[in-house]
């Protein structure tokens, strides 16, 4: 089975569609259901109890875990001078705590099934931006957790991939109330294909980090 967080929309939904078409059992973990998923675990993953519940439900599924793909993420354009504590908590809870804690709760299953873990980050995880410091900070933190998971599984057959795409034509920014012109951004279906092709590589090949900049 392929477990995808945030498969109800955007890149996650496109990834779920590709795996469904490939005949895989798709498990979606997000606030809303995904039409391409065989199993929908509808939780926000903001709180620890929700993450624990999601992990428990995944562990109850008998099929071997092939990959955990974390597409979950939220955006903020709060700038220095206007940063609020609640906004820090919101971004860190969703962008860092959720994927990191979920991987931790599933670590024994990941090792047992030799599953891969791919964390969708952002090019924001590779640079600083005055226009979105909280988002950048959360993605840098998530990238650090991903690199640490790589080290944890270094001697295992599981692969851990840091996947950093640039802006895509989704409602990601609109949902956060940000006014971004996405007309020149990348097509999420094409980014999803690049993601799946990365995971489709032979198991003895690990692309530890991939950065996709939009031209």
C-alpha cells in the first residue's frame, strides 16, 4: 500500500491518482476524502492524538507498506514585524510535527516492510525568503528531520527522499489567504509524475534529495 498525507488536494491528489492508476492500494490521510484513495483516514494531523490515531489505523491494514509520502503542508506569508505565535504553532504542527511524528510511529513497520519515505518539502527548504520566514523555517526544520531519518535508515533497505518542488498551480496559497499569481507555476500533475518516477527507481538507487525549480 501507498500511504499519502494530504491526498485530498493539490500535489497529493495527483500522486494518489497516479498510484491508483498503477494498481496500488492508496491510503489517504487528510482532513477530507480523496476520490482516488481506497482508504480515507480523515484527520487534520494538527494534534498529537490525531497523528497517533492515523498511525494506528495504518498499522491495522494488513497489506505491506510500500511507501509513506508526506504531501501535507500549509503556507504563511507573515513577515517579520507581524509574526504571531499562533501562526508559528500552526505551521510547525502541520509542516514539521505531523510528518515527523507519523514516521516515528510507523518506524517499525517501515523497517519491517522496507518501505520508502518521501517528504514533500519545497525549494523554500533550501534558501531564506524575507516574504515568508515562517514557511521557510518550517520547511528547513522538516528537511532536517528528513535528513535525520535518512541517517536512521541508512543501513536498511528503506529509502528516504527529500523532495523539494517550486511553486505549483494549486490552491495552496489561496487556502492560506495569500495573493500569489500562479499562472506561470508548474503543473502539479507533472510534478507528481516526477515524484513517482523517483520512487520507481530500483531499490538499490536512492535519490536522497531532489530539487525542482520552476523556470
